[in-house]
C-alpha cells in the first residue's frame, strides 16, 4: 500500500536550480508540488505552470496581504506563513516541507512506501540532514557528510572545525533535517524544520537518523563557489553562518586578495580531499550515493532544462 504525498516550498532561485528541485520530486512520485515563488515574475513560472502535478503560486503583494503580511516582512516569517497556507490546502496524505536545495532520499521502496509504513498515530516524520561536499577526482557519485559530534568533527577538519560551530554537528547548514507532516491535522502551523500546534504544542513525531540508512535529507548547500559567493552578503546579514565563520568571512573581505582567500575558504568548507574523505569514512560520517540530479532534471524536462 502507498499513500499520497505532496511537496511545499517557497523558491527564489535560478531557473536550473528550480527545475532540478521540481524534477527530483516529480520523479520520486510526489502527487503534487505547491511551489510558491517569492519573485512573482520568476522565469520558472511559465515553464512549470502547465505541468499537471505542479501548482505555481506567485507571491504577489496581494498574496502576502491575504496572509496578513507584506513583501518586506522578514523572510522566515513569510516562509512559515506561506507553507502553513500550502499545508492547509491538502486534506489527505502527507506534505513534505523543503527548500530548493533539499532533496529527500529514501533507500528502499520509495517515499510513498516509506510513508505507508508509518503507524497511524505518527503525525510527523523528521528526516536528518546529509550535506553534499565536493569530492576528490575519481570518486563516483555524490558524497555527503553526516552530522557528527564535536570530537569527530575535529578529527575530520582539524582547526577548521571551529568554523562549523558546536551546534551544527560538523555541517555548514542545518543538522535538524526536514519533516513530512500528516495532512488534515487541526490548528497546525509550519516552521522551517517541523510543524507545531497552535500554542506551541508538539506533534507526535518520528525522527529518522541519517546514519540508519533508511532516508536522508540531501542538502545541496554551497557546492558551487559562484552561487555561494552570490549569497554571501545575504547569509552574513541573516545569521546564516556561525559566529566564528561570520567573523572569518568578514575579515577576509577586508584583505586585498579577498576573492582568492574566499575561494580557498569555500574549498575548505565544502570540499574534501582524499585524506579528509578517508577520515569522514572512518568516523562513519559519510554517505556516498550514485545519483545525478542533473540527469533526473534532463529526463523530466528535456531541452527545457538548461544545465550549468
């Protein structure tokens, strides 16, 4: 038996990234995707709006006004409100709340079968994060680092581990993962990583650790330097980095060879050489998968997918 599931996301990405995201979830079997575009003139809207399983929602000033907000309202507040709106439109199955650079992966049987196995009393399923890194030449597929304790992070990254901070468990992005939420629950609103009941009550949640091998939230954060560099000012202003990393980046920006130094820092944070990969493997903090998101997008969208 399988159950229907939907995806909800608010997006403001280059067209290729949006198509990668949509293709991944279409191929994974999502019954529907509700894509909310923070830029109401996003070039992805005319490309995706004719697809029978995709609902494109332009987040116009009128859309935000209907939610009691303005386009200038803090993004996280708007994100939570928009995703709560998307959740309440679904009455059956499950809604997966994810960002444009997050790809849910299930090891066996697919997502629908994974959800069908959940006990009826489970209201939410939170799947832990695996974060993509650039690997050395000759390694097939994609390499993902897994959350790890502080001592393990030090053994893997040496002095650079201090830049990751103690709470992110050896990741640059979030270690918490993202959630499937059972549809039809009353008085529920969505947050970035999970859902809550009005008044702060918690849902009956199952947590799926990535090291169990059943599922992982594949977080494709920071892999491309140009994309990372383009978002740098935004991350610095929005506390997107840890305090030590923010201080390091700000210091490098003052250097005369800032771009060279930033590129080296990016490689240290988002790549692994052969020795570091061996250390990740030794800590059991490495997931290696034979997947190609570009290939999935090309299969789904054909010539409409402008890779690169």
